[in-house]
């Protein structure tokens, strides 16, 4: 059974994504196989990362309490979507 399901959703924000060719080919194959759109795939992939990343969960909890948090090493550069 596919992990990604077709969905309807609320307000959207446009994003541009650039992928290596081999990932794009597999993404397209997966979407056809699962009967979902690329939008469904990316939305649910992002939700999965947020749900499974313990460091992110701890950061959100600390930030909600007003505590200072430390960014993980080797993460993305701020705002540009590239490794930094």
C-alpha cells in the first residue's frame, strides 16, 4: 500500500523545486503507481519529516516556551533550500 494518499487541502503557497534527474524519474513513477499528484507527494513527505524528526519536535517545544534553541549542524542554509 502506498504511503502517500491523494488529498484535498486548504490554502496553498507556491514553491519551486529542482531535483536530480534520477529522483524526478522515481518521483514520477511513484506518483503514477500510487495514483497521487506530485503536490500530494511533497505535502505528505514534508508532514512525515516534521512528524518523525525528534530534534525538530524538541526545537518547537522549546521555542513555544521562549527558550533558546540550537540549530542542528549540517542543516539547510537559511531560506535558500540548499545544504549549508
